C-alpha cells in the first residue's frame, strides 16, 4: 500500500531532486498531532514534500503534471523576509500558494496559473513570510483557509534549512 506522499511522487513526470527532503510518518486518522510530512489547518490535512534547501526551493513543483488531492509542497526558509516571490515556470498544473509567517499564520494567499512565467506571486509587496505552502488550485478555499488561519506542522528532526543568499 502506498502512503499519500508516495502517491504524490508516483504522479510526477520528473524525478524530485535529491535536495527535496521527504519525511514519511505514520499517523492514525484519530491523531490530531501533525507529523513531519503533514500540514494541518483545523480538520484539513495536507501531505507535503519539504523543500528546505536552495536547490529544492528553486525546483519546487516544476514538471509535476498532477498532485494527489491533498498533497503539496512546503517551502521552508531560514528566516522571515518580504522579498520572496514565486512563479510557475515549467509547472503545467495550476496551484494555490499560502505564505506563512514564523508563527505559521497565513499572511498571503494567491491562485497561480499553470506555466505562467510573467506573474510573480509575493515579492516585496507581500507580507513577511518564513514558509510557503503550494497546493492544488482551490485547495485553500475548499478547506476554509483564509488570511489569519494558523497551520500546525512539525519540521523533521535534523532538517537542513539553507538560508537565502
């Protein structure tokens, strides 16, 4: 039986770079404690791959052609900043993104068009953030996640987090 994270990886057309840290954890349906590979907003749970190195964050979900319904990627940065921007180069599926501050509170939400190399989501006009969560387009709306919602997650022990230059 495949775990949700393995299903996420099985539907990609390109291999995920080795720099993407994939933390697999076992969680019973009644356990409300987030595991190292989940992000929770109330009763909504997302299974995520974690991008915490410069290379993994730059590659992100490029070339992924399909995500499982509740799967995505959590981008982890070493410190708060307001100068980070995301785009959709070589990303053939529409996504939604949430920026979270150091307290894991949602400070920015956007829907992103597939393969859009013009738009920059976030950037200097966005609030300061330390994490970004990319999910399928519409996921945040469908799960009632809004600005001010607070996520629950625990980063894997020993996770290497490279800072921005």
